[in-house]
C-alpha cells in the first residue's frame, strides 16, 4: 500500500517542481528569442523530468506508482491510452473546421514549409507528395511515436499523476482534486508560453492571457482522462503513453493554413478551445462515472 503524501512533502514538491522548471523555461525562452531553437527544444525536453526531480526532492516514495505493469484483464487500457487521443483530436479538428472552414488547407502548405527544399526534392523524386508524408507521419503518430514519447512523458507523469494527484484527491475529493491538479499542471507551462509563445503562438485574440486560461483548461481535461486510466490500471506507464500520444498528434496543427499557424488558441489541435470540446465531454463523462463508482463503493 502506498504511503500518503504529507502537507510538508507536497509543499516541497511544489517548490522544487516549479522553481527548477521555471528557471529552465525562462532560459529556454531567452534562447528561442535569439533563434536557438535546438537548445530551446533540448531544455524543454529536460524540463519534462523536473516533476520527477520534485518528487525525489520531497522524498515522496516512488513505490506503489506501478512501474511494473500488472495489466491482466486491463490490456484494453493500453489501447485506450494509445488511441483515445486520436479520437478526441480527430473529432476536435473536425469541429474546428466546421466552425472555421476557410482555415483548412488541403495542400498542407504549413507542413511543407517545415521540410527542407533538398529533402522535399528527394521525396518528390521518390514519388512522395506532401500528403504522402502527412499520412506516414500520422501512421507513426498512432503506432510507435507514442511509445517513444512515453519515456519523456514519464518524467512528468511520475510527478503529476504519481505524486501530486493522489495528495490533491485525498484532500479535496476525486474530481476537485483532478481539476486542481490539472490547473497546476497547466500553470507549470506558463513562463514558456508568455516568453516564447509556446503552444498557441503570440498573435491570437486575447493573447497572451487567454492562452494561459486555455492551456490550464486543457491540462485539467487531459489530466482527468489520464488519471482515470491510471486509477483503473495502477500503472504509471498508461498515463505516460496517453501523454506521449497527445504530443505525437501535433501534426494536426498543420491542417491549418499558414496565416493561422500562430493562432492555435481555437484549434485545430486538441489544445484549442473549440477543438478541445470532445476531450472536455469525455472528461465530464469520466467524472460522472467516477462519482457513481465512488457512491457504489460507499454504499457497499
């Protein structure tokens, strides 16, 4: 049985997790402002392990988080963690383009702009179009990429779902704890959003503060889904796989026309206020199910 986290441990965890990460994010943002995107990406990747570092600083036991998968009778959650992100992201993108049909780019110009001219020439010589590359990328995003991303995502999940959420749920209740935890998770990204336009860019309605709200909402929603799957399996790799799958589906951003690539606040990726609605509906359904399950257990 897992030891319960104390208030002192939680405070130390928050100080360590936010203090270290925000220093890294500020440094990464300054590098990005100077055009050093490689260092920016590297530092953000490193920052994903800070929640785990915060857990160690606070001496919150890792035992009982489910590092050794015991999924007998629960294998379906592996597939749910892998493909739920695809379903909610696809539905969200469809909804976004129903609202903003003029923003859809069937030629994938934004994606083509990320491919070097020499590489694009080689692809075309091999008979591959930009659409072919998009399909190949999508196949990767729903097969092997989530498992690769899962390693980095685990650095966050140990801290969020493994350490922070159990404390908040014990103190405030399951659903309120998940919502508070998600907001904290979203706030953790705020420096890099403010300084480097991370996630939503800089030129969108309500910038930059609407973006801070939108990402906190997104994190709360995704946190509910991840924690539900985590509770059902007791395996920390499951929310890490879900997290990795969400990150892999970033290709949906490139469905939008070039002039809207710096205005992701509404979509088409799942982090948008409109494209995130299917995920929000799923999170609400899971909260209702969790509430009913809790009532049933208490009655029994």
